[in-house]
């Protein structure tokens, strides 16, 4: 690590060692009193206890060791024995020149790159996406980008939900509504051949065009009714279960109709996700591991892991010492269907064969914590992954003002697409209010409104630690003031326009020489980027990065207010232009890692 905090930390550790104190106590932290110091070390207190000495005495001895360090402007002792460190302007200038020359703006890479899969988003065929999926998409996208930026080899997978009971429900509902579809499905179901030949047969058969009439709107309309009926009507539910089981054997009629459902849904989902700046590397579905299930079940059986349970087959995962009893993994239902956990287990096997990940991060609603614990234990028992390679990172919910998971005014779940549209509308209003974007073409304005909307939604989410729930407040999220995505975009655009003006005037950037307090503070903030990234990476917590982006914007604002740029004499102007350009690069990088893209102008 070459950031100032690490470099200084090493120097202070060496000073502790030199006076016979444990070096690890020399750890430094950013100062609590930025007016007095840049960094501080509180280790003298603990060292004094260990060595049976007076803390101020220890601090004085450490300070004496550091006295000659050319990077330090002062070392002072405060209170009972805190060591306050202030860097010299030269050390800060050197560091900013290094960051300025670095395309990664001071960010390091990991020493040992790993292969990582981020399983996130988790959309389904037919079942509408709810706010849980919004958070899964926003947080997962950021974690994917962050891990990749740190140097890991990363794949983001949507793990499309396309193989469960909801498919049986929907096939039944579509057939009930449309006799022509029913008739053709029944014809196809009589075919002896399972899959490939069905497609061949379909290509030739004019009746197959009836499937093309099924639209996403039909699925959206039929699914909620079917789901409700499946709950109240046991015959209806049993039929849906039977269809699901038959679909999973690829019975041609069901399979062909299902393909239509899957395809229309996928196109719409990809479009919505893309509008949100969420793009998956893999769109593998639960159905993609279908071919692995029969051999997997046989293998689990051979390993003695399967237990019969009232016609179903399960794996027991409860362990001694568990605080509460975990239910078993349901591998095969009594109808013979693969369940949600079955496809998850087979997917672990599939990913192992296809990519061999060192780590799989499942970014899914906290409410599925038990599901993952059960699947992971089964996978470890079966030897499909090594203990610790599978990690569920849960998150809280996005709530309405009533404190419950956010719903539409009608009480339904809010669809992702509607959520984005609603935010865009608000973003347009906000831009008009602020008098922004008035000189742009309508196309450019729309592009910016889209970016403001995405920044608003994502930053509002990512500024909280993922475990915390938060309240959906569109007014606040879209404001250009305060700790919001739009504020950060506005700051970035301001720097862009400053740099454009400078270049129009032929002003050149040059080496940084730091002197003003606001410059010092800006450089210290730029220097803290790597620490923020490390924290976000280690804790899988993008909020550390969101916080850094916000601090950087604030430090820049203060610098911009206190330190004139264009009116300064040439060397100062050149230095400050470099600081501005470096801030912009780091800010855009940080925003990009949050999944937020910055417009050129506003
Ligand atoms: N489709 C699931 C749902 O809507 C989420 C999938 C999460 N990922 C996984 N591997 N199970 O609840």
C-alpha cells in the first residue's frame, strides 16, 4: 500500500519497535481534529500499560524517533499521550502527483486474484420483480464492479427463475384462457420426441404461431390470478404441480409454450435492467441445469445423503449446536419435481464445472438467509464446494413510509420498470426546477434525466450499509442538494465544465504544489480512496465507497470555493487544474463502481 496512511503507519510502527514497544500499536488513523493534525496514533496508551510506563513518556520517545522524518511537518503530543501527526506540504504534493499520474487514481489491486461469481438480481419468469430484486440488482452490480476493479476475475449471473412451480401455474392459466393454445399444446404433448425435434416440428407448423401471440402483458395479467387461485384451490394447485413436473421432463407442448414465456420475459427484463445500469455476464436460468439434476440425484443417493420423507427426497442439514432447527433441503418433491433448492444445488455443480469459482457471492434478500444456509450445507456435504466458498450477503428492505416493504398505492408490488419511470419523471422535474439542461437537445435531456434517476435510486440505496432497511423517499433521493446521487453527478459535471473552460482558454495542467488548507484536505481525501475500496471489498459493503464519493465531492467544493483556479498565476493554476482533473477521475471511478454513470454536461 502506498497511501499516506499506510506509509505513515509503517513509520510509526517502526518508531514503536525502536523504543521496545509492540509495533502493531503504532497503527495510525485519520485525525479526529483535522484542524490540529492529519493523522494520529493512540498506541502510546496501550504500550504504556504493557511496559508499565507513563503514556506521555512513551509518546515523547516515539515522537523523538519520528523527529527527523522529512515527510512530517510536526509531531505533537496531546492529552494523556495521543501522538498527532501533520504531514508536510511536500509529502502531500508528492502523493497527489502520484495519484494524478495513475489511471486508477490511487487504487491498488489485490495481491491474489480470485475467481468470483456474483449471483444477483434474481429475476423470474412471470413473477413480477419487487423492491427486493431492486436492491439485489443495485448492490450486486456494485459488488461485481468492485471485485473486478480490484483485480478478481468476476462473472455476474442473473440466475433467472424459470423452472419452478410458477411455470406450471402460468402454463395452466394460459391454456385455460386460450383454447387454440390448449389444443396445440395437447397435440405437441403427444409427440414422442422430447426436445430438439419439437423445435424442428414447430418451425414447420403454422399452428405454432399461436404461441407468438402470448405477450408479457398477458403473463403479467394472468400470473397474479393464477398464484392466488393456486393458494385457495387445491385441485388447481395440484394441476399446476403436475404441469411443472411434466415441464421438467421436457414434455414437448409444455416445453414449447414455456420457451415463449421465457423469451418474452427475458427481452423485457434485459431492457429494464440495462436502463438501471445493470448488465449480467451470464443469464443462466434454473432450467439450464436441468440436465444435471437426474445424475446429481443419483450421486447424492450413492453418497447416502438422500432420505425418503413421505414420498419426497430430502437432505438433512441440521447440526448439533444450531440455535434453531434448520429444515432439510427438499431435493425431489412428491410429484417428482426439482425445487428451488434443487436447482440451486445443481447450479453450484454447474458453476464448478464451467468456471471453478473460489467464491460465489449470493446477493439476495435477507429473507432467504435460511434457504441459502440449507443449500450451502448440502453442497458442502456433497463435496460440491469447499466450506466458505459460498457466501450469502443479505440486505434489508426498502420500505414505504409505513415501515413495511414498499408497495404501490394500490397495495401491489412495484415493478422495476415503473419504479424507474417514476424516478425519471421526478428527475425531469428536478432538472427543470434547478434550471438545468435547458440548452440541451431533447435527446440529451432525456439521457441526463435517465442518469439522474439511476444515480438517485442507486446512491440512496448504496449509501446505507446493506443490512439496514431504508425508506423510499423520491423527493429526497432526487434532490440536487444533500447526500444524494444527483448532487454527486452535479459536482462531477461542474468539474467537467471547469476543465472544458480551462482547455478552451488553452490553460495547461501541471505538477501539484499544495499549500492551502483546502488543498491539503482535498489531497488527504484523494489519498483515502484505497482505504475506502479496501473496506468496501472486504466487507462487501459498497456504502464505504459511497461515503468516499460524498466526502470527495465535499472536499472539492470547499477547495473550489477557497482556491481560485483560472485567476491564479500560471504555476498555481496548473497545479489546481491537476487537482481538479484528478478529483474528477477518482469521483467518476467511484461512481462507476457504484454503478452510476456521469453525464458530460447538465
Ligand atoms: N429468483 C429468486 C427470487 O425471486 C432469487 C434468486 C436468487 N439466487 C439464487 N441463486 N437463488 O426469489
